[in-house]
């Protein structure tokens, strides 16, 4: 009888192999691989280490999970991790499409398909999710909840971002704390929460400093680091994430001080809007080498997250958590209102000296496609810059080949080159 496939353990073993290879080939770059190893090791070994494993969706308060000494696992880390393994990703997408519409986002289809397949044999201890960021997740998460059959809590995330909304979220976080107290049999450890908040603050301060480094001409940090930085929501408040960002900032600052850019000759500073190409990060390397085009900022990496200021007042702490959640990537811009998304893009265009605008639209993110025309019009009118629109599937590589994407991007870059010459 064939051994049961365990997706989490398989991902962990794959990451271990990548780390082993990197240690031999790129020892000076291990800081980029160590963070991935740390994350997947904690998730894969949670039960073995006697810790509760909590599956989470957007706006799940990971700092609170860590305060209970639980291991949070952002479920969307599965599809973004295996997107570069087409056979595996398509297996779960095809299975999910037997139950849901094919138009559902590939991220949620992989999540749902992985649950339906039985390839996650070790169930989490709980599932805490929310009503954001999109219609796809609002369909997928309740279905995943049903099939998991574990204790769960759904956070109702308001559309607005104001004091009333923050209070509403904070009250639900009180419920989450009670939920976790019942689950773990332990009371909330507010002293440990203070330690986590301190690390969380340092992490977010570094994220802002790193974002500021990317404003420098030439940009001292490569495009692909923005993809890796997207692990922030899943590891906020951890020493491992803090260490990773400390090294990244040190390297970026040293390069900036010496006037060294990520590419030999920077010609284009790219704003990449909508989602990252998790299935094809090499596309960013190709743009750097072929056109001297560096991705300086994307819709996920641009964030000025509120910091914890009061470490004693529990109500203020929970309200700050709510503010942080409502300003997360995908929440702070793409999930609405559209004014937030437009303002975010406007800030990127203005502060990062962008001269190349791309809307690389993941087909599953229909809520951002609705705002795409408004954003493009703003960029054209205010910055006199045409925006490339390219539809892709950031998870399912069968939607569009690498060459097809290169052809479209190449035509746009050639047009910009001609414009610069004129």
C-alpha cells in the first residue's frame, strides 16, 4: 500500500533540500533561505513539539497566536509556495473545480483542493479566518472550515477603516482570545504579548526603512526580495523574521551608501501592481537582466503599519491590532474602498520615482480588476505614463506560458525605450 502523501511534510523536505543546495552554492545568501526554513520547520513540527497548530486567513491576529505559544499557519502560504510546482498545484486546482466555479482564485482553489485531497492528514487544532480579502475567500474559507471539522472562528472584517471599525474588530479579538483560552486551557499571557509586540514593532520599523531604501536611485535591492518579504504577515512578531529583515536592511544600506544598484545599469523603475508572480519569480530576474528594469515597489510591499504604543492597556492593544489588520496587504488597498487603492498607487508612483507602470493582474483578483481602469487613468493623467495591463494566473501556470508573458512585457518595454529616445 502506497504511503500517504503529506503536503506539509513534502514542502518542508523540499525547502530543506533547497537550503542544503544553497549552503553549497550561495553561502553568502543563506539569510534569504534561513527564513523559509524556519517557517516551514515550525509548521511541520508543531504537533511533534507539543504546540497547537492554528490555520489562519487574512486578518487573523498572529501576535495573539504566538502569545498562546501556538504555531500560526497562514493557509495561503501553501499555494504561493507550490505555485512553482505546476503538477502539484494543478492537482489541487482541478480537484477544487469539481466543487466550485473555475473562476475562483487559484490561491483559494489550491487551499480547498489540498484539504479535499486528504494530503493534509494532520489536521490543525483550530481554523481562524475572516471575511476578507475577496469573494473567492468568502466562498472557500467556509467550505474549508466545514471539511476540516475543527474548532473555528470567523472574524467579520468591516469595509470602512475608522474608529468604529477598529472597535468592532477589537471586540472580536477579545472573542478570539477567549476561543484560544478554551482551546489551549491557558489564560492569555499578556507579558509574553508585550515581548511579541516589541519584536513586531521592530519588524515593521525595518520594513519601512527597507521600503525607503527602495526609493533611492539606483534601487539597492533586487526585485525578488519583495516576493520574499510577503512572508511578513505570517511571521510578524517572530525573532526569525526580525533577523531576516535586519540582514536585508544592512545589505541594502551598504549598497545604497556606495551607490550600487541591484542591476549594473538601472534604466527602468517598475511599479508592479496587483499580485506577485509566485509561479514565476524568474520573470523579475529576466526583466532586470534584459531591460535594466528593477521592481522598486509592489502593492504588497508598500505599507506603513501602525506600531504598538501602549503596552499596558489591553483595549488599546487590541484596537492597534485591528488597525494593523485593516492595513495589511490586500486589505489596505485591494479589498476597498477604491480610494485606498488609488492613494496607495499614487504614493508609490510619487515616492519611488517610477517610470514604468505594470498592472500584472492575477485573474482570480476580480476585485482589483474592477479598480484597474481607475488606477490606470490616474497614472496616465497625473504622471503621463501608460500602464501595461497583462492578465496572468499567479498560481496556475497553464493559463499563460512564460514566453507569452515575456512577449507582452517585452513589447511594452521596447515602447518605453523608444519613448525615452524620442
